[in-house]
């Protein structure tokens, strides 16, 4: 529903997506004079002994846990001496408790003191990263009617500019985010949405970082703002009320909004020219685990409302044409019964599906009827089929990985190998006149020039600029050494040589041939007693004959490796930077990265572990590590680090691990399991108090995430969740008190207005670590003290700074910290 919305291969990539890269000749040039060594800097910080120490304040909650899953009922008192760091008004209002603000500012001051000595190095890293971005650039154009829409950036400007041109005409600027950002500390304006007659545009904006998006409507020719602009708040999704190729202005807009707990639960309709207070409620979720979204189908024949949790959903729909007629007959405010909602497929336990309509058919990606954790494609042809039929059945070797891409005559399906995680793109005819067997017989795989689909670690996807009305298919591919290339797919049966390059991401100061990439597979024997809840262990014993790659006792974990060829030495001497995520079924795609390239220039081997819990090998890979099997994610990650050390890529204790959000939980949990394996930890907005968060059903994301982690108030979950919660298992004192004990240095970041992962999670975690370090020092002054630094962005949320240059500065700060820990700078 947006011309410029963020997408894996979308416009944000050229504007403020790329944050990564470098050349050793520039980033690793001789250091400035009169600077101290990395070791001296660290020792100076530790000798000052002035790291902020948060006071402890007694606090507890009592949790009653019922019997079940082999466990007796019990009551647990959960102590938390740092609970006071969570503001009473969070997340709905600004944090203003003086004691909390004072502590966060002290942490920021300590961080600033550390970074001040690294300022020249940080600036050099920043310039290197910036030097590998084409500062004046534009995205792939998207054709809509007679216009071509795109976003572009200008060399000195922080934010992207949305534009269009009519055929070969002059450029017309639609929205300049740089002007909106003037005098703002934070500015996130999502892609402009252009109506069918090209006269109106809408966009959502957030100037705080809390993702409370306000909706603005504007007439393009005059710049006139509609009276409704800014009055629709907490807007999660929206779309115009109009038919395809309509000449008149749209008569209204559908929109979903977040409730007091910041969950999108209601869909409203607004008719232009009426008071927003009179907007009728069309649909509401009354189940805390379910949220809603609204959008049109690709052919714009229907409006769909998706009522969904993380494991099941139900799609409501109604006719665009019929609803337009009903609203047009209403002289004043519209009644809710103007929209006759129908159910596409009824809600069923653990049945997820996504829907699209085009080419005279409904197309579903669904788990309905699947024997395993896979999806199949089903179809229902308008006026021909009484019910849905299977178009493509589930495949145990290739897992459907995304919703179908639909144009008038093409149907694009993305797959991932369940054994290797390598992507496959297939194109089918979207022809209601063909039977399922005939459609399948015409299947064509997309091959990319220079990419071995089985052996090259790469990412491939159907681009957001695929166009239903114009019947255009655009595909994109990149690898850890080759930046993104967009291709136009011209016809059925096209060979790799037939693909036409639409755009190739230009990277200044980068020579692809200097870098190498490999894909290795880490096989290890899973300790099921340690990783799995006892009830799951019993289930696996009963199903041992049905073992799959995702549940195997000896899983094979794909790992993507990047290095600079001239620096590679597989003798264990190279430092390793290991990235991971492993939650929500989100993939860590093996793509080109400016930041990873910079680390390679500094002499790191850079690895990405495609661990279970992520969707890297399809839906089964995700389902294998959640609920009472979640600890598989952490053991996969640590097994990867250990394998890379044993095989000479790096060595034990010479490893930095990096993760953000749920990836912050990953590095925190792995740190607790094997602290001496790592030398440095970078944790961005880390989800480290998972137990405490999941016990609080009033928090924005908690109820919905019972379908991800489980509910610790249910039988079997409390102790299991507690066993991997990073905050609950901090054991710095124990590690440092051992003979030769060592604990990695930590750099953590949080965002004050982050409603997804509260700023206090990282703050509590760091406070607890610091307290244990202090206790260890009181017993023995000769411990190997780690450096622990935290920074809270007081003007941003979950994603950090909004401007592209400001984000580069944040990234260069991370590099300076890691480089310091590994003595790579002076």
C-alpha cells in the first residue's frame, strides 16, 4: 500500500539502510600522534573506578505456577533489586523520574568519557563507512500509471526525498524528509502512499521514536494539508478507499490503530470531510494475543483485514466496489454496516495463512492440511471453485518462505532449502484457466548470473517494485561480497543471461575481488538434557523415527563467512566477529554489509550463524527453537563459535559476538553459558529480562509473544524460561573468582522511547553485572576486570538514530569499542 515503504530490497536501502564497510588503507591507517594504546585506554578507565553503580532497592513479585508437564505446583518469589529503573509511566509517557534520568545520564557520561579518547578513530571509521555509500543516489523506480516513483538522497542530507516523474518528464519532489526533520532530534517518516489518480498522498510520521505514527494527507499539486492530518494517531496500517485506476479522489481511508497498551486492535473507516470522531469501528480484536492490520488486495478488488496472532489468523474481506457504492450513498458519517465483512478461512488453532487476490483467483499461503511445519499454496478461482484447492503442496526439501508475489499473469514463490538454507525463486503462470497440474508443469526457477544456487551463500527475493497492474517482475540478489543487483525478469523460461539489470548498488571505494566468502556447516551433538524441557525430551524419544534436519540430534548449522583475502590466516590468530539473531522466524540473510566489510578490513573473520529459531532454513527451522526448545538457539550459536575456533578460523577467547533486540537476548544467554569463550559483547536494545517481561501481561508485546516464548505463569514454562533469561543468570562474580577466570567487555545500547524493548532492560542488566564485578573486586583486587559501557539514546527508540549519518556515527562507535578490545588501534 506504499510506493516507498521499507522492504528488504526497497527504497530505504539506498537512503538510510546501508550502514556498513571500508579499506584497510584508510580505516587502518597510521593512528594520530599523542594517543594511548587500546590497552592503556582500557586500564585508565578501569583504574579510575568511576563506573556508575545503580543503588539496590528491594522489590519482589509472587508467581503462582500450576502443576503440569511433569512439574508440581509451586509459588515462587522473584526478587529484583533494580526494578526501580523502569519508569512508572513507561511506555505510554515520557520518563521523567529524576533518579532514573540521573542514572542514565551518568551511564552516558561514562560512555562519553570512554569514547572521547577514541574520537579520532571513531571519526576515521565513520568516514570509511560513509566513503562506501553513494551519497547522491536513487532507488529502483516503480511504475504506477503514467508515473515513475522513487526515492533519492543528496550528498549532504540526512534523509531521503520521495519523487516522481511522468514518463520522460522532469522530476517532481513529493516529500522532502529533511525539511520535516528541521529542529527535530528524531524524524521517521514512512513511505508516501499515492492514490490511484496521483493527486493525493499520505504518509505516517514519528518525531519521538515511540512509533506513535500520525497520518498526514496532502494534495500534491498545491501542498494543501487535509483537515484530518495529524488527527489520526497511533496508526499502524492504512489504505485508500478507491478502485483501481480511479480518476476521482479517494473518498476515504481505512486505518488500524494501537490501543492503550500500544497493540493494533481496531480498524476504523474515515470518510473525508467528516469528523474523525464519527469514524465507524469496522473490526476489533478483543483477544490480547491478536492484533489487526488492513490493506487492499493487489488487484484492488477487495479490502482485507487480517486478525492474527503469531501462530494463527483469520482474514476478513469485503468488496471494494460494493463498499464504495455504500459510502457514496451516505450523505453524512458512514455506518459500520456499509462494509459487509466475509471470512476467507475461519480461525483454526496453529493454522497461519496469508492471502492475495489477482488474476481472477484467491491465492493462499497456508499451513492448512500440512503434515509438518511447512506451508502449501491453495487457490480458489472466482465463479469456478466452491472451495480452495491445493495448487502446490508442502515440500519437505523446499520450504515456502514468504507470501506469494502476484501480478496479472505471474505468480512468484520464494523457497528456502530445509537442508542448506539456500534460497530458490520460482515463477508460475497466474492463470485461472489452468489446472494445478498445468500450473506446476510450467514452473520456472530464476537463476542469477554468477551465482551458484547450491554453493554460493546469497540472498534472493522478489523486489517490492514488482507491479501487478504493469505485470512486471523484478528480482534481486546479493552476496556477502557482491552488493545488491536488481534484475527484470522478462518472460517465462528466461535463462540467467536473459535477465536485464535494472540497478546495481554502487559502492565507492570497494573492490569486490579483495574479499572472500564461504559457507560452512557446523554439525554437533545436541545436549538434549540441557537444551530441552523434559517433556519435550520424552516427545522426541517417541518420535525419533521422524527426525528432520531441524530436530536432528546432530543438527547442521549453516554459517556464512566473510574475510579479506590478503589478511586470511587459518591458524587461529584472527579475531572473529560472530553475528546472530535466531528468533521470530526472522532470517539473517547473507547479504553485502558495509559494516561487516569494515570489520574484515580490520582483520576480522566475520561470520553469521544461521541458527534455529530464525527462519534461515524455512518454517521448520524456526519452529524447532521456541517455547520449551528455545535454548537450542543458544547452543547452536555457541557450537558455531567453538567450531570456528577448532578449525582455525579464530581461537578460543578471541571472539566478539553481536546481537540486537532478541539477538541481544541471544548474546546475553550465550555469555552466561560460556563467558570465557568471548572477548567482547555488543548488545543493542537487548531483550535480556525475558522472564520479567513475559510475566507482565500489561506490556505492549507480552500477550502476543506468549505464542513465541510461552507464558511463564503456565505449567512448565517458568523454570525453563528462567534458566536462559540473561538477567536472571548473570554470574560475573563466579567467573572472575575462578583461577584464570575471564569475562568479556560489554558495550550495550538502549533507547529511552523504545516501546518494544524497554530501556530499563539493558540498564538493569548492566547494573547487575557492574554490582557483581564490584563484589568480585572487593574479594580480590587482581581479577581480570572487564570494561562495561552502556549508552542510552535519550531521543530515540528501538531503531536508534533516524538520520543516516547519525546512524553511521552510532555504528562507528561500535567499531571503535570492538577494535579497542582487540588491540587493533592505538
